[in-house]
């Protein structure tokens, strides 16, 4: 992902401050490049960079490898179209903590495949993380439910078939007056 203000890195840093004090065995891994233009507050970046339990691994192509190393995926974004990252995590049986915004609410079912928190709420984010850290059974159940949800609703073949049908419909509407040998009208 992109490490920018819209992805709520500031809230992650604030929530991490709470989590790392209470759970000395936890680690935070952030995958993605820091981008300009929508930069993260310098204090948040400094705090994360100077914590030996935070791993800023930069842009990566082998996403399954990094998801496999995680217990929970965090996506406390301010805005999303339709986020693929939580679906990828769910497919790998990872519970997801995301914000209650359009896009994330379509990819995460609160209390079933993950936990949704209010946007801009670092306390809610740390509470959700603590809830999962305290209840490994819940973490496992959410992860398994997430995988089932993705397999049922987001198989690429189903999406491709639906897109093909839409293209056929649009083609028929656009070229309904086409007759071979006479060109388009």
C-alpha cells in the first residue's frame, strides 16, 4: 500500500504507542512506500522509524509472503474505492481491522470477517487491535470467516464472467443496428 496521510498512518502510530506498551511481544510491519504530496506528519514517521519493533519494509511485489507473516491486517484509511488489500488478507485467513467507510465496509463484515472502527479514531483502532490480541480464538474465527467470504463472493472467474456479460450487453446496445456488409449505422 501507499504510506500517506489518507491511509491514517498517524492513527496507526498513536494506536501502536498504546499497543506496544501493553504487549511487548507485538511487532508492526508496514508494507509500502512513503509518498509525497499527502505526506504523513513527521512526528509519526519519526516515532515509527525509531521503534525497533516497527518494520518499514517499503514497496514489495510478493504480497502473500508479507501477509503470511502477519496476524492482523490494519487498514484505517480515510477513503477507499474498493480496497483489494483486505480481500487479499481475508483470502489468507487474516482478520482485518479497517475503518467504517465506503469500500472498506464492502470488503469487511464487522464482527464476522474483521472489525470496523470509526475513521480518525486512534483509540478505537487500538481497542480493536487489543481485542484481537486478547482473543486468539476470535482472531482465528474472523480469519476463517474472511476466507469463506472472499471465496464465495470474490472469485476472479465470477467477476470476469460478470464483466464479459456487461461488455456483451454494451456491445449489443451500441451495435444493434450493425449488419454485416453494410457497415455501422
